[in-house]
C-alpha cells in the first residue's frame, strides 16, 4: 500500500481573507482520507511524519 500526499492551493475558495496564500494537504492511505492539514506556504512537513506506521486511524 502507498501513502499519497497531495498539496494544493485553496486560493479560489478564499479570495478575500487570510487563507488566500494557504495550502491544504491531504493524506490518503488505502483510498481513505486519514489526516487533513492546512499550512502556510513555505511550511515544510517531512514525508517521514506521514508514514503509515505514524498515522493513527480514527
């Protein structure tokens, strides 16, 4: 199984507020959303922290 990490801009959803430059990161594992992160542009989240061993399922 693979852990897929997606980072995408949310600009069109937040045109006129402080989230204009924020990104979203979704952690997909086994076709299931496990964690959802919102972080500022420039933040670095090491890929090791998203390994399946470190992800807890609800």
